[in-house]
């Protein structure tokens, strides 16, 4: 950022909760001593120091807990709901199962469970890697240790349970909350020539889960939006509106970066006219979801969609979600037109929140195609913002 011709590069202080995984998790089927691939869910508490050995109760949905009643007490609840592979939009399939990750430990604890296993949110039934992700607890209900189990290990555990419903699993993990820490959003501003007080925000979150490198989630989002701006700079472009690049901290377990950005922008009464967010991987571009009135979405579809279809084979311009961070601070800016970059969805949730999310998993050509699409949208917004009806 400091090497590019931004007018200002700075850090915005943010206080975030610090959760630490600790030593590697251990899960084994007692008797066979066969290991299960598990990862503590983000925010989970630890097991007792010597671990937990308990019978396992397999269910498909949290709602099944009700019918098991007192039989849940003292057991490890194992939610084994496979991914719905019939859904083309993988984000929809992810959403159908994700609430069982976030609410599951509290629901299981309410019935007396001692631990919680959750089948990983993976788009592949052959995935041997567990996928972490945030979970939470409910005040007044015991906090029990919770872990994601890989699709392969979930199938193995389920098969073994059918042969021996009384089998036990040994489970140990060491995760814990460790207070608050001071960190930063990272921000760069490119001042507009005609309307410098009108701001277009672009960017994505800079934090990632601790296993892997966070290459697709969200290295490609941050570097892709930065490179979109760099592309316009290299071309000698001079923006009419001010363009602000924001890398948000703490999207994964608290969205404190987006909250802080929104608070400060609101206090300063800033005029944010549009926003672009990238947080769905660095795969080939498919388009953008748009948070705006139906009339404005229709105008964009009629006037801009043909340009992208012709040049990039990019055709998705639909009314939809603005993205997590933009959605948080956008509550204070209801008139801001928001765009959520949507790359090809098929492979993202094979890598998401795992050890596999590394630099080598990013295809250069696909990433650069996305950069071109984002840079083109940024140019159109800057040139024609006032024409959108």
C-alpha cells in the first residue's frame, strides 16, 4: 500500500477477543484406538485436562435432541448431516448446515451432553480434513467442548456406531479464550478529483482461521481488491470519487473490525455511496450480488451486465447479500449500494477453514480474472455512480 500512490495509508485500532487452539486435538475410538480427524470449533472451551471418554449419540439435526431426551446426558453428541450436493450454489448448502455448528454445543449441553462433534461443512464426501469455524454458547447453559470432524471420519464413526451403538470415544482438546488484544483494520485512501467527500469502499477481511494460510479465505479477497486498485493506478486513472480500501480485522470470530469501521464512519458523518466486498475465494469470476433497491438492481442488470458477459463471461448480477463486513457497517448506511463479489462456488468449501487453504491452491489466472472484473466494476461505479436509478 505504501509503495502505491495512495494519498493516505493508516491503521484503525480495533479491540478483538483472542481465542487460542492450544495443542493439537486428539480423538480416538476406544478399543480399536482408531483416530478421528477433528478440529476445535472457534470459540470452543477445552476438555478436562485428561480428556473425555464417553459414548456417542449420533443425530442428523439438532431438533432430534428432543426425542432422545434424558438419553443425551453424559454422551458426546455427534451431528452427522451430510452436505446437500444437489445444490449448485454451495453457499446455500453451507448455510443450511452452519446453524448446527454455531448453536449446536449449547443445544447439546442443555440436554446434558459432555461434548459435541459436528460434521464438517465440506462440499466433498471424500474430504479427510476437518473444517473449523465459529461456534458460541448461551448464558446460563454449561459450555461443553466442541469440534468439527472431517467428512471421512464422520462416515467412519457413523459406520462403527451402527456395528456397536455402545462404543466410546476418547476426546481431548486444549482451546481457550485468552482475553482481549489490540489489533487493527488496515486502510488506504485514494482521493477523488471531482467528489472527494463521496466515498467508494472496497476490500475484505484480513484475518483467517489458524489452520492453513487463509489463502482463499481471505488472502485472495484482500489482495484481489488491492490489485484492482493497483490496476487502475498503473493505467493512469484518476478517480472522481474517493476510493477507500479497507482490510477488516476479526470477521471470523466477532466482526469487531467492521463494527469499528462503521462506528467511526458514522461519527464523522461520511458519505459512503458504494461498497465492494470480496470474501468468497479467488476462483474464476461469476458476478456480483447487489444490495440496493429493485430499481437500481434492474438498472445495473440492464446497463452493466452486458459489458461483463461480453468481456469476462461474467453474468451473475442479482439482488442479494452485501457480504459479512459490509453488511455489518452497512446497517448505519442504508442508502449505500453494495456489491458482493461472487467467484465460481464449486471448490471453495473444499478448502474453507482447513489446512488445505494455502497459497498453492490459488490459480493465478482465475485470481487475475477476478481482479479484472472487480477493477471494471470499480471503474463503472466511479464514472457512472450518479446515473444509477
